């Protein structure tokens, strides 16, 4: 078992790669009542074209299979739903699907191992029939239509569609009514058997555990499978350019919504520490540009254009990378133009070093705070693992980030020709 200790937060990570290929990560938290486990597979909505290990031909499946599969995993052959079983023993369980991974999780204070029996059973034993697949199409179809009516979701998707020509990240994770109509049990079993192999999965646990004992309990509940080769994933070629700069949609909203996107070049060629540094630098830059202490925020807030700070995200995987800034504004175009002006101003070197140092300290404090909660810890390590990063690296890298790197990344990433504005207004 590999052991990594971080002295800054006084936490230790235990990592074991099992014979079947599953990676298990354990972060013990002594004298903490809550226990949290998350089991993820490196399979998301973007993975609809692939070659199964041992095969030569390409398999293409409809959009929305990963999300559909996540929904169906709880249904068991005995007629019970595993979510209900876990709820009955006082355990809070859930699951989610993203563009690049799917995860199953639960948290509890008691009955952890009783819950682990059910949890590891349903994730390893799918049960699909013609009848239950058809029934699910109706349920997911309603979910798709519901999201179509959410202005917050539409302004986000419209921004992605304005940025990306071909990359499937621009598509709704749930698929469409048309694409899910083509899903059957054979497709679900094919994708399950391809992507839910232990060698494509990671399990992260945090709580008051003895790592060696917990690892043995996990091993006892694993089905015997042989390790296997890598899945070849096929993605369309994506041009560097954006599709269009602005998209506007009319919906019933009390105040206009906006999403500003900046399309970036891929981080896949970077080493893990370089990915971490870029992430840190982009977060600092976004706060310099539009955080609550920024000039733009104060100006727009005082004028009544905005009433709260925007949500600012740096979203990336091995196949896409972009920045998204979203919120409400009386005049989104004014905010967008002010942002572009400030980017150009910053590119001339007009960033105060004291602002950079202050935000670096603030960000470091936020990183440290994430280690207070076992659910935050486990989710963080899982998400970072799929990005090829160890979460401890953020704590190790942030102190050495230099002012000059801020200017370099600003010029490299914040390209006015790669910016889009999505607006939803009444």
C-alpha cells in the first residue's frame, strides 16, 4: 500500500491498486463520526464511441447511455431498489453522471459495513430487462423535458454550443428524447461490461477507519474478475475556433441570465503538477477579474447591474477545457464588455502584486478548509484522480506560484477571439 502524508493539513492518503485493477484510496479522519464512500468509473456522457479491449471494431452507442445506466443500476433482480434499502438502514445514498465520469456514493454515521454490502452488490450486479428499460425511458424523458424548461440549464448549454463545434461536451448529459429511445438492455450491458470493469474505476473512502482493515472488507465484497487492457475512446476532431460569439434565448425569467465562456487549449499534454498550477492560476485570475474585491464587480454592483458575484468555473478533462462565468445581470452585454476591457488592461501588466498575494492566501485557505469534511475530501480526490491529479498537489503547488505566471497564463488562455456570451432574457 502506498502512503502519502501531507504535513500542511496533517492528512494521510493510503492508495492500493488491487489485482483486478481497481484503485482504492483511503483518507482516515480520526474521531469523526461521519463516513463517506464514493465509487466512480471513468465513463461519462462523452464516451459514446469506443473500442472494447480485445475487439477491433468501433462501438457507437446513442447519446445519454452513461446517465441512463446510472439510473438503472439501483434496480435489483429481487424487485428492490437499492436506494430504498440503504435509506431504510439510515444511510444517505446518491449517484451522478458528468461528461467524463459516473459515481455512486453514500454517507452515514452508523451501519457503514451493512451499507457496504448493498452498495458493492448493486454496483457489481446490474439487472436490465426489456420492461424496466422501457419504463426508464419515460422517467428520463420527463427529466429531459424538465431541464429544457430550466433557464439556468439552457444558458449554460447554449454557451457550450457556442464554443464547441464537434466535442460532445456541448451535448446534454441526459441525451435527448430521440437518442434515449434507441437504448436497449443489450446496449446497457455492453457499456456496463466495458466501462464498469474495476481497472476503469476508483473507490475513495474517508472517515474513522483503519486503512488495512477497511481494504480487507472491500476486497471481500469484490467479485473475482481478471485485469484487462485499456478502452480506446474515440472523440471527434475539435477546431480551436468557437462556433459563434453570442447566443440569446427568450424564456420566462425575472432578470436576464448570462454565461460567459472562454474556450481553452487542452491540458492533456501537461504533467500533473502543471495542470494543478494552471488550475490555481486561472482561479486567481478569475477572482482578480470578477471577484467581490475586483474593480469590475464594484462598478457593476454600484450601478445596479449585478447584485451578487458570478459563479466562476474552470472545467476541463482530457478532451476539453474552458472557463465559464455565470450569473444574473440587468445588462449582460455591459458585463461582458467590461470583462473584455479588463482582460486587455491586465495583459498590459496592470495587476497589483498585493492583490495577487492576497488572493493566493485566500485560495490556500479554501483548499485547507476542504479537508474539514469527509464528503468534500472523498469527492475531491475522486474527481482529481480522473483528471490525473493527486489532490494534495494543490496544497504543495500554490505557495510557489509566481506573479509572472499569472501574466503568462492570462496571455495564453484569455483570448478575446475564444470568448462567447450566452444570454437568456424575457
